[in-house]
């Protein structure tokens, strides 16, 4: 029976991901990953031909998990409410609940870690990150468009602008929490994000 290398591959990726978040992509070397993962060079290169292949695999896994969380939380929100505004508020609330359980700051965002060192990664990887930013923007914008059909915003904003604001708050909240080493900052900022939506549409609520 052939040996399943999934466990080893995931171990290598977990070690590499933490290194990238701690010291950046340029500071993460194949040799360091091999030592920390406790594998041979042959094992590493069996799973990843180059460091760039590893970087691409990391962002692909991260993006897949990101999409899964989005769809999972949005599906739960849509099961709990029919109103699109309430769905968005519940959606944000689920992320608030998740971040409130963190005992340590959110480990970091691979999208941000890669973007700050874009010269060290391939165009394909950058395109994947851009694709995920568009995914979040498009999904939120679609939901906010439905909100605007039922509610009148109290400020002259478009659904796309509000979607970008929500996305910026989500990403920024996790970065702030890590930099300040305060786990609760992420949930606090997401609460402010939810408050903003409630205030923006308060007259019709």
C-alpha cells in the first residue's frame, strides 16, 4: 500500500506558514523549513519542487480555507434571517464570536504577508490574492446591493464602497490585533464594523 504523504505535506506547510507570518517570505528558507519540520531534503522536494511552489501551495490552501469560512458563515446567516441586512449583521457576528474565543492575537494574514513582499513571489500567486480580494468584494457587494434595495443609507455611499470598507476592516482588525499583541482588538473592531452598518441604515430599521 502506498504511503500517504498528506500528513507530511501539511506539516511542512504548517511550519512554512508560521515562518512566513513571523519573518516574511524572504526570511523563510527551504533549509529552515526542513529543519523545523524534521524532514529530509528529499522529502521536501518530493512535495515541492521549489520554494515558489511551496509559496503557491500555501496561498492556495489559505484561499480555499478563506472561501470555506465565508460560505459557511454566510450560509448560517441566511438560514437564520431572510432580510439581507440582518444576514450581514449575523455574518459579522459569527466572525466576532470566533475572534472573541482567541487567547492569542490572530496569527496573521498570508495575503498581507505576501503583498508586502510582492517582488519575491510569482505573478500567478499575486493574481490568486487579487482574485480573493475580488471574491470578498463581490460577495459583500452583492449582499449590500440587496440591502440598498430595501434600506436607504444615511450617507451618500455605494454598495461597493461599503463592501470595500467592510473588507478593509476585516483585514485591518487582524493586523492591528497582531501588531498590538491584543487578541480582543480584532473582535472589538468587528463590533464597530457591525455598529457602522446598523447606523448607516438605522432610519429604516
